[in-house]
C-alpha cells in the first residue's frame, strides 16, 4: 500500500471506532419494552451511578411497568422523578421498586433522580406503529 492508502485506511478505522463509540457509549443504551401477556409494557432498569437502560421505548395508550432495581446506596439515586406523570418515587437500596403509569400521548419524557444528576428518557411512540427512522424527506414536504 502507498502511504496515502494507509492514511485513508487509518482514517476509516478511526471513523468506525468513533461511530461505534458515539452510538454505544455517548448515547447510552436504549431498550424497547417487552409487553407481558396482560399487555403491560415491562422494563427492568438498574440504578447504579445512572440508569441502565437510560432510554426506554414504549407505546402510547398501554400501561407501562418500570422496575427500578437500585444497586447502590448513593444518596443521588434515592428518588426517581417523572415530572410529566406526577411521579416522585423513593427507591430503597438493593430492592426493586415498581413504577406504573400509562402514557397517553406520544413524545419524549425525561426522567431523573431527585437532584437532576442522573438522567433517562422515556420515548413514547404512537400506538400501533413501529419505531421508524426520521424521514429524510421531512424537509421536502409540501407546506400545508
Ligand atoms: Cu442525584
């Protein structure tokens, strides 16, 4: 290989590593809920210096059951707050605490610890739709 080819290959490798890092680490981890037989969308979240997963994808109009397992005693994660749903729940250490509600409207609803240091995001998708990538054509639409 010429030095130019080596440089291009190296740049490509750096780009791949960066993309992997960006999606796997900097953006946290997303999990879609698994509906139970009763139609409840259940997700287990581990609380330890953050929320794992920190992005939870559910459908609108169906009950959501989040099971927070707090795997630490750090004061920071003592409470979990979903402001839009009026939830401010205490999480005892080394226990699983269930938080249940039904999101009626699609949207993105942040959740956090009592001090807003730990952050997570609940993504509520329209009922009955699969998660779709943002349309590349959205800027080309005809104005209403
Ligand atoms: Cu905190």
